[in-house]
C-alpha cells in the first residue's frame, strides 16, 4: 500500500476510486464502505484510495473535546492495507483544512487524485463548518468527472455501529460488545518497558506496555485475551489500571503470559488482544489478597480461552 500526505501528491496519478473518512477503528461500518470501494476499484480497473485525516476534527475545532482515538496510525494503516486499499492519503487536519469550502476541498484533493468514484459513509460532512455533504459531491461530480455514492450505516441490534458506540463499550469494559462492532477483537500494541518487577516477585511476571501504545485501553479491570510477540500467540491475562494496591502510578496495561515465566519481552513491540472481561478493577488490602485474586483471575482466563 502506498502511503502519502497532501504535500507528496504526485501530478500524474492514475484514475482512482476514493473513500473519504476518519476511519477510527476501521469498524464494521467502515469495512462495508471499504468492501464497496475495493469491489468498485477492481471492476473499474482503478486504484482503491482512502483519503483520511491525522486527527479528529474536534482537536482543531473544539480543542479538549476530541475523543481518544480507538486505534493509532500504525494500526489504521495495517487494517486498511488488509482491507485491500492500494493508496492511503493522510491529510493533517489543521485550521487551513478546516477553512476550505467544500468545492475547494474537492479541487485540492479529489481532482489531483483523478477520482472517478467517491464513496462516503451515511451522514458524512466536509468543508468549512461541515457545509458539504453527499449532495454537494453529487452536484460537483458530473463537472469534475466522478460519481459520488453514500454507503448506508451498519447496525448492531438497534444501534448504529460507530466509533462513539465502540468507545462507550470499551469505557464500560465490554470488550466483547466492542469486538462485535469492530468485526475483530480490540487490540492495544506497544513496546514492553521495564517496570518494578513486582509481578515476577509474586509469581506472576507481567509485560508492561508503554503509555504511548496504540489502541484505546478499556475500563480498568482484568481481561482474558492473547499476547502476540515475534509472530507467536500466547494466552494472557491483561490488567488495566493504576495498581493502587501497590503504589499509585499512571494508568497502564500489564499482561501476564499464562504458563510462561521464561519469556524476555523487554523492548519488543507486542500486541495485546482482549477477548472478555474477567472482573472490574478492585483494590486489595494486603499483598496476600492480591496474590490470591491474581491466581483466580489467571484460572478464569484459562477457562475463557480454552487453555
């Protein structure tokens, strides 16, 4: 997959089919749009391109109110490539971009991409103060050589699948519900850092992920899941929280690989995948209580994972 920014758009693009959006999470709704994009690009013999943004628009328009991203840029790139996207163009969302009229946005980005088909999700808006929508694209299309289509939303039960709904599920610790809407298990990935090694001292060594890891952390608690390292999948018990039982530290993710105390994961980039919440966060009055609960958590994780 070719990855570009607006400053590196070549002048001699071949024809493309373009999907526009934030694609935070690359969830089932996004995947429906991407399926249509790739299918249309194959039928038309053009490249499948995604035009996306480096941050949530609210980071510029309403600073401080923007939601945390579900996934990081590396995760997003990988998921889009797996979906069959040929070209990823990431625009820095800044005041200049926010001020563009809908027509200027089309002229600056869709015309240079030689778009022949433009796909957007239901309710998509763009341009200054969100003044552009699917109707705008369909009005501009005939003059500029493209057809614009709106892809309907995907529903889970009676709920529209969206990044907001998935964030709410993760905030409640419901990684199972989040995974259904994502179409895959939610993941956090990052480098394993050295910690205080208290887990190893009490018989449950953990891999502590760096706090700049990609992939939104679910609610504080313990989760059954998997840890991927060097292409190998290990059963794991993931703990998200502040570990107030030991010492107040910033919120972090620690992962105990079940049945393995011989692994050296330091300085490796690993992926933690969440399958099911075992229990919410709790504070323990003694180290003995903590150790007993960790043992019970590990057993519960083994049962959930079929280990």
